[in-house]
């Protein structure tokens, strides 16, 4: 087998950790000796051993002279676990093939240097593009300290997310809806606006087996969320953050202030975390919110908002990826909602530009995944 074929196996190993390693990256490792795979494993869960250490510890053979294929540069520092470079050197591994570089300032070439200093031959950028594709969330979060936001919506072939009456269940088929549940599994947060909560009373949980629920984030400027909503009633079981624009004030409180204060207390008693965010022209200041969520360790968000929140997120420049599900249906109607509302742009050149489309057919539905450029709009 070629180095690329061994690395492809490591990539498939890495994918097994999807939904469990955040905010750590997905990493897979394969051990080869005398042309035979003698061990392979992956990073199972945040706080547990990394892929390289798992593969080495679970291998019963003498690894002197063996080669290691790993999708990401081995760590070289003590964190929740010991450095992987240490055990690679100790076990006498002779050659290490690496897919992606680790941009973490605690690593950032240091792992490669330690291995080379120990006399180990290092080959880099083996299936680099494929390995990089495992961890867009990790790379974004390490660089910006803010969540990687994926804007997701389902629409008809004529671009409608609901009929003129507001009915929207269901636009896509069951297989496509299951794919959305997978997204809820792999991203650490899920965000909607208060309009979605009031209209649908959703749970915003992941319905796949053996999957943890994402942190629920509700953009609710005026704290209109009902205390008897599914979100509030389950907040002690599913982490829930409600972002409002109501300022914390020390001045003498009005009757309305006291009513809001009492509601905040009831929300907190129900298990919700209420955070106070500055206000933008359209509601919650999403740039400020992303910064705060990043500080809380939320590295990724699936945005399942309505058209208003979708536009606000694009306008704020916080969206990194767009997932568009297209169903083979036509609703029609000038009053039927489209995926992105708001005031919209004035000229075609002011559009939010997307790139690198990836198209997948899911039974009768189509999923298009786009990246959002560094500058989401042309000036």
C-alpha cells in the first residue's frame, strides 16, 4: 500500500470521533510495520488520549522501526493528556507521516521539530487537503477564538422555506432530515431566534443514538420566550443560553424592569443561562455574541434560524459555511418566506458570495454545501 492509502485509513479512523472531541480536533492514526498494519485508532473523546497514543497503547507488537501515519501533527505539550511525541519517541517509531499541520500555538511545528530532533524521519502534507477537511471547525476556532457558524436551511425548488400560511413541515424528506440530525451531533451549539421558538416550540436536540445534545442558544432581544416552552422546560437536561439585549442597570427600577428581572430569575431557576448582549440594528449583536460564546468554549454553531436571523448573521459576517437543502417541490406565492430576509442588498455586486460548492443527492433532495469567503460581500 502507498502512504496515501494508509493515510486514507487514518482519515476514516478520525471520522469515528465526530461529535465527541470538541473543542479538540478529529484525528486518526495508523501504525505500519513490515508492510502490515499493526494498529490503528482515533481520538475518541475530549479529555481522553489522542489518536497516536491510543493506537500505540493498543498495539501488542514491538514498534521499533515502525511507521506512524497521523492526520494531524502530533502534540508536544502536556494538556489533559501527555504529549504524543513522547510516546512516539519512546516506542522507537522510525518514520512519521503527517497530514495536517497543527496551528495551535502550543504545537505549531513544535511536534515535527521534536520528532526530527529525536532522529525520526518526518514526511508532511500526505493527503493534506483531505486531512485539513476533517477540521475546519478546529482551525477556525484556534485562529479566531470564535465559533465556526454553519447556516442551514431547507427550501423548495422555488426558494421557499414555508407556504404563505407559514406551514413548513415538511419540506425535505426523512433522509435529509436525518442528515440534519448528524449536523446537530457534530456541532457544539445550535442557534435560533425567538421567532422560531414562538412559531414551532422546538426542542433543538439531537435525535441520533449515542449523541450528545448541542448547547441551545436563543437570540431573544426582549426575553419573550415562554416559561412553558419546550426549551425552558428541558433546560436542566440540555444546556441552554438565552441572549437578550436588556441592559443590566443599577438605577431605580421601573415596574417593567421588575417584571423582566423576575422573568430572568425564573429562567435561571429553570436552568437557563441568561446573557446580556449589546444591540445591533436588527437585534442581538451577533459579533459580540460570537466572541462571548467562544470564551465559553463553544467552537461551532449550527444556525437553524428563520430568514431574519439568517440575514443578520450574514450581515454581521459571522457565517463560515452554508448548507442548503433543496426539495423537489414548488410552493409559489409572493408572501411565502425565503431563506434570507432582512432588508437585503441594493445591488448584485453587494451580494454575499459563496464558493467551493459540494453537491450531494439525498434520495429526492439535494444538499449543497458552500464556504463563505473571508469577505462575505464585495464592496
